[in-house]
C-alpha cells in the first residue's frame, strides 16, 4: 500500500528545478554581492513584460516601492525608491546605505542556451563605462534553456549604485567567444 501511495505521489508531482547549478558552486566571497534568487515568473508580471528582448523591473521587497516616469509617449521608465518604516517617519529620507530590492522579469528574444547567463548592470549616466562595457555589477545565473526568466536581487550603495542614476540591465550569454544579448531594460534609482 505504501509503495502504491509513493508511486502515485511521484507520478502526480511535477518537479521543475528553477536552476541548474554549475558543476562547482562556490559561495560568494566576502564583499561580493549575494546571488540572485531565481523565481517562477508571476503570471501578472509576465503579462506586463510581453515584448521579446525586454527586461521589466519591479520593486522586489517591502523596503522598496516602484513608480514610473514618462520619458516619451508610450514609454515609461521604472523608478525604484527605498521606503522607510513608520517608526522613522521623522526622518526625511531612508538611510543612505539601504539597498534597492529589485525583481526582474526578462523575456528573451530567443531561448537561452544551457550556459551561464550574465546579468550585467551598467550606469547609463556614464556613457564611457557603457562604451567600454565596464559594469557596476555582474551576476551569473544558471538555468535550463528558457525564454522567460524571473529573479530578485539587491542593488547596494556599497557596490556603487547611486540614487538619481539610471541603470541598464542587460542579460547576456557568451558561447565560443560570441556574446548574445538575450534581453535588456532600464531602471532609475531614487
């Protein structure tokens, strides 16, 4: 009877791993950013992020809230703001060392390969850094081939993120020396 129950539960379970860990999975070194938390894309957010090749940015936690800024007709740029708790309402602004909590949904132009995806964050207010591909932060994520990816991570001031700056988020895969941009998007930090 237990065997039958085990087989029935095994057949009904639909296990789908969110990530494929690399053959070695080193822990982040002291001072390195934490790894992003891979998520199953929320249906509502996936519907919002419907354009192939786009990265949509949302507030990813209770300490951050999102807004949007019109930059041209039919184009909105997400703005993330750090919130402060009611206990500190007398404060004019949240502490400067508080990170922005980010959730992204990326819809790729083409399915990703079974290789690392680099989440590259570039400062749009520094055109020279963009031209030289000097990133503020690079995160490596591993996933099965997919066209839709969701994750959460923090943008920390100590890593170089500055309030009032705009950032370009670019998801890239490199195979055989060839770089493929899967998706990209922008966000303002306030």
